């Protein structure tokens, strides 16, 4: 995503220190915003940190706010999203594989290449500021960095893709992988989930590389979405009746968040949780279960909906830390938090079989549906992650089908469109559950007139179709 260089991005306040992750190890260069972005990128690549967790602390330690903070955020997330393509270009420009470049210099070059190819930062400023950064983090490599970056600057991104990507006609997956900076196995999985439509796959990859808006969830019974939108300077969501799109600023600073009237939650997550709440069932409707509740966003929405109906939610989370997050997210709502394994249905007296009316299984998954929000995940996940995850998904869904009473409903949700984590998992779990179930058509459980929901009975949401994370939903009724 292209963006203007903000005021102060090229400041030369000599002697400033960026603090944070690298404080005390190096003297910060004059350009504090670029050094802060470098710190975040290095932490992600060196320590397997998550950008959304380390960046706020780095900005705070560096004293960066406003346009400078926005510039740092753009550089950090943009570089991480485009890492695969940047590395291919740097390999060619350097005449050696990026794996052979000293890691601090490599991260600085990635940051510089991103500025050259994806922002409006003038080429001379991108090169000189990166060389200055290398002078701090990799003394002795300034001449090398200058030469590599000048080579990168000799072509625009389209020309680099033309040079380095295999032809679309003979290797479409390889071409899309390099052109849009996604690992080939993920491109292949997306294409399969989209029925082999490479044009639509391309639109999805493009959307994955865009900066997503912040979505808020206006908790029913606690705030009105239109009033919340006015309060925060945002706009009502396109589909979810609870969604508000935040126009700008840090959501953590919102009074409504501190007061528990809203929480940050992608609109797709709101839609799939809301679908469980409106699914028709036979009999009582007072006992709800969230079987994989951490960190608590869906439990917060379901708890607020349960409060309006006089129902109660049991929220299960196996991680003690995440169970604490769920408890904080649901404070003041009719929610009981259990720190236990959701697969303990029938063995744990607090999780009896055939007891609950509505059950949500928001299963652990690869997270391929939220790559625009967590760009480093595309480079960390591997196909080898799938067997253990899909086994856990099946076991949790089987447990949910034991927990729900006859006539009740189960919603199986993943933030991944990978068919092994969606259709295959659901089909296998339904076969192994040993209880009679019917699939409920999930499409009518979405807002009226919502486009692109497919042929049913399951629903797959998409960033490029709906502006949401790629959430999958299957609804099953125990008969």
C-alpha cells in the first residue's frame, strides 16, 4: 500500500535513542521512525515475536505518535507482508541468497527495499536512510547496502516481478506466489478453496496485502452501533449489526473499550458468532457453550446476547493465561469461565454430555484467513502444521456434538479457508461423533442480502468478497 512520507520521518535529532527491544545494545540512528520499524522487524524475524505485540511497546519507548507512529506501522507491516517478494528481489540484486546476508543487514535491506518498491518515499531518501541504518546495525556493510539498494531502485515492482516470477501461463501458482508474496502452498490452498478460479485467487492475494481497517463490536444491550460510530468517529459495518469500522486512532484509547461496551473484533468473527445465536433450535435456550473461548472476543459477543435473552454462557479455555483474558473480556456478563480442555466433555462434571443448547467451536487453526492482520503468520505456518491441528479440530467438534442436547445446534468455525481445516474436518468429525446430526444451511443465518455465500450449507467469508477475515462456518443440529 502506498503512502506519503509523514512529517518527521526524515528528522535528524542527533543522539536520540529508540529504546525498546534494542535499547542499550546499539545507539539509535538519527531517523527514529525507521529505526523503530527495524526493531519490530528484527524482533519478528529473530525472536519469532508478533508484530502486533511488540510494535506498541517499541513506539512507546521511542516516543513516537501521530504520523510518525503511522509511518512506522506502515513500514513494519508492509515489509512483513511483502517479505517473500522482497527477499527474491534482494537475492537477485545482491547476487547472493538473502540467507547468506548478516541478519541485521538483511532486515535493514528489507525495510529499504519496501520503501523503494511500495511507498512514495523518494528513492534517494530510502537509500540514504537505509545506509545510515546499516551503519548502526551492521558496521562495515554500508557500501554493500548502498550497492544493493541502488540495484533494487533500478526497477519498479512490476518490472522486478516480470524479471523474477515464472510465467503465469506455465506456472500460475509460482507466479502468484512471487508477485503477491505468499508461500506457494498457501496460494494453492486458496485457489482450491475458490474452486480453482485464479482470477479470484489473485484478488484475494491482493486484499491480503492491504492494510485492514479496525473493526469494533458494539455489544448488544450495552451500546448502540450507530451511537458508537458517532462516538468514535467511525462508521457502521457493512454486514454485522454490531460492527463499527474505526476511522483511525488507537482503539485501546477508546472509553467505550475500557467500559466494556465494545471490543475489537473482525466483522467476520461477529457474523459467525451471531449465526450460532440466531440458528433455530427446538426446546429450551438457556445454556450456551463456547468450547475454545480464548482470548474472548466471541465469548464477549455471545455473553452480551445471552444476557438479553436470560441465557448463560460457559466459556472453556485450556490455557490459563487465555482463560484470564476471557474472564476480563466477559466481566459483568452472564459468563462462567472454565480453565480446562474442551475435549473433556463427559469426563469433567462441569461439561456434561447432552446438556447445552448452543455450542460454539472456534477451533485452533492455521489462521490463514487473517494473514492481512498477522502478516508474519504466512511465513511461519507450514503444511506440516496441518495434521496435528486437524486432529485437534476433529476432537473438539466431536466433543461439542456430545455436549449439545438433541435439538440443539453446534457452530464449527475456523479462521482458515483451507479445505482440510473446513470441509474435511467437519465431514470427518460428523462421521466419527457417533450421534445423529443434520447440517443446517448457514446462509440464512447471515444478514439478508449478503453476497458471495456460495451454494451452502456451509459459509465461507472472504476478505476480497466481504471485507472480513476468511472465516468458515458450518452449523450442525443434533437430531
